[in-house]
C-alpha cells in the first residue's frame, strides 16, 4: 500500500529527522501551525476533528524536530508547547484536556529551567499561566499572571498581553 500523493511528502520528510531532511519536521510543523484555525472559528465537528488531527501532527513533528534543533531548541520548545495548548483547546474530554495542558505547562517549566536568561522567557511564563487556565485552575493562572506587574516581567513586550489576560 502506497501513501497518497498528498501525504507521501509528510512520510518522506519525517522518516529520518536526524539525516538530510532534519529540518523537514520543523517546516511541516510550522506549516500546520500557520494553517491552523482558532477553535472558536470552527463551525462543525468535521472541522474540529481535522483541526485536532492537524494539531496532533504538529505536536508530533515538533517532537521529532526538537532533538536536532540545536540553537533553535528554545524556540522549538515554545512552539511545541503552543501546539500542545492547541490540542488541549480542541479536546472535549476534560481529563484529556487537563493532561495535555499540563504537558504543555511542564514544557514551559523546563524552558524556564534550561533557558532562564533567554529573551523568550517571559513568553514561556505567560503561556505557562495560560496552561493553568486551560487545565481548569484559574487561581494558579492569576498568580502566575500577577508576576507581570513587577520586574523583570513588567518590562517585557508580552506584559500588556499578560495583564489583559489577567483582567479577563
């Protein structure tokens, strides 16, 4: 059984993430994320199912790309977390949604530990707070977002967004 022409490139590109096509998984994940629609834009179950499949594929491709990402590892880690949040937002089962949101939160915590001085640290902290909210823990989300009232996070470009999210 051969793959259809529209899916053959996915199989070929992701077959050897450490070889000649090492960047293919990252490019595929980027394309899937760029084409993704926000959950509130989906109008029926078929669109939601396709979006969930695409987001799960993006997660898989980011996971394949991460070990070979080298200096792009911090950015790939953040994008993997965002893809996991996208999956969580589309899951109907509360337990699955919580587990997936917590998986994304753990990635952001690992980012914080591995890249404490990275310029995108504030983004990781903001997304970590969003994961708490997505997992059904608004009190923890509020505590995390409150950090954007003080230095060092108050001076970051994501601070206004974090404060707006806190107000919501």
